[in-house]
């Protein structure tokens, strides 16, 4: 019995995606719940697991565009894994079947299959049904082929590659190609440039950024913040924090709480424009930008006004891990009212971030550097960070934006304000 592997529904607005990579090869034996492919859509990148165990047959290639509901593979549940023992009657042995006079096959193919030793009778890695059929059709001697499958299993693609390979005088066989080569065959690795199709996620990011710049009146205001107090608190309580919560106390939880505090102090920033209406939000779901090798994702930390530092740190860590492993869910990315983007982890000194439309504003954090500043009439060295607040000027006036940014600055330079809500 074969079970179909179908592209699942990912949300109402997603109708297709790119099958970015296969984690298995055609003819491999897969275990139940084993990750088998990676699907990339215009919103998320996610992995899919096998629903049953068996031999998998791939129906589409890596980098193909696939539709929701499309069958991309089948899994033969009746096939045994590599190395398993069997009590099947001898008549089922393909080598014996090939020797039976009643079989009317071309002589070369039948002879080659009959001469195949370990693949059918005494091998620890029996051929899959697809590979056995390929051997019958091509007449390839599988005993001369190095297997690229699990535990050295010879796969269908190994046999087809051997059949199409030109004759060679050396006894060393060519290595079997992978299902999805790192460089497409049409690309010259020595060329001065290469070309590849833009991923759905990258296309969506591009569309949203262009929409934000075209639909909004973007403006950025800046300030700088002394990180001394936050750094002192982290150093003072880090050991106890880790001991109790099993996670480090980072800077992002301070800024998430500071942004929540500022949204409560300046409600005009916690709003959005819909047509001719201004919708004011009375909840505090903060998006935190996470960079992945597929592009930027913004998972949402829910109800930040009701969470402590440890809960926020746990949420950020969990979402970041899920995003980088391609396991983020659509629901994790929806509903934010404000976004924080930390370019400082990459060494950025200053930037003008673009809002995550239709949100009205975004806070850009930057790297912390020791600089000479004047405090109480004296020049001192302090760990300083530049802050950048980009906002939609249609909705937020300069006074509100500056007040909002100053509220964040005050909360970071005196974190006790977050405790007392002042």
C-alpha cells in the first residue's frame, strides 16, 4: 500500500510554494515522523514529516513550484527497511524470477539481473521496488554501483546515473549525484555571475517593503541611550536568573518591556490606519525581527504587558529557534502592533528601519560602543547605543514620536521605571 505525500494547507492566502529541498532521496526508506522535505512559501519556510514508514518515491524535484494539495511523493508501507531479515518464499527472489524461462525479457537485461549478487539474495541492503525495476529496465549490474542511500543502499537514482554514464576504462565508479545539487547544472561555476529564481519569501519581503515606502509617509527620529544601568543589572542578577529560569537575561526583554511601557504612555503610536479610519489597539503584541538564511521573519510576542522578563526571553528564544529551523507557524507571525529590529547584533551603528506595514512604527536597535559623553559637566566613557524610531507621519506627529522615543530612553537608563510603571 502506498501513502501519498500531499502539500498541506498553510493558510487562506497561500496557494502554492517552492519545494526548496528534499531531505531524503528517491528510493530511501523513511521512518514515521522523519523530516522529508522543506517547503518555502511567501510567508514561512516549514518542514514536513513522513506520516508513515516505508520506501519513498519522489514525484517532483527540488526547487519546483508546487500547489497546495499536490502529491509530491508516495511512501510504500509494504517495503522493508535496509538490513531487515525476511522469511519470504524463494519464489519472491528477483534473481530466481529472472532465471525462470516463463519470463520474456531482453536477454542482456535478464542476464545482468540474474548476475546481480548481493542486491537481491544475500545483501544487507535489498533494493527498493523502484530501484529493482530500474535495474531490470537498464540491465545495470548493481554490485558495481556505490550506494548513496541510507546505510549504503543502492537507490533508483544511482542505477539511472550508472546507466547514463559514459563508458570508462577505470574501475573506480563515478560518485552518485544527489537529488538536489547545490549548483544547478545550467550554471557555470567558473562564470563571473550566476542567476537563481527569487524565493517566495524574498518576493513577499520585497513587496511589503515597497508597499510600506509607497503607502506611508515615513520619517525617522533618533536618540542615544546609556546602557550602563541595564548592563549592571544583567551582570548583578544573571547567575540567579539562569539558575531559576534556565535562560540568560538578554537586552531584548528590557527593550520589549520599555516599548510596551512607551505604547501605554503614548497611545497614538499603538494604532493603525484602515481606509479613512484610525484603529487604536488596546493590546501589546510586539514583533521581534529574526534574521534567517531564508530572509527576515517577525514572530509576535503576545501580551507583553502581562509577561515578565523571563517569559519574554523564553518566547524570543523559542520563536528564533523555530524560525531558523523552518518550523515557524503562520499564527506566530500575525497580529503585531509594533516591531523591534536589532541590527546591532550584526554590528550596525545606525540605520533607518522600514516599518512592518500596516504597523505604524518600528524601533531600530544598534551596536553598543563605548563613547565619550558629558555627564554632570564631566566627560566620561559610557556604553552607548543609538536608537532609531521610524514611523508613519500620517498617523504619528513629531511630538508623539519624540515623546515615545524619550520614554524608551528613560526606561532603559533607569529600569526601575518599568517596575513602577512611571
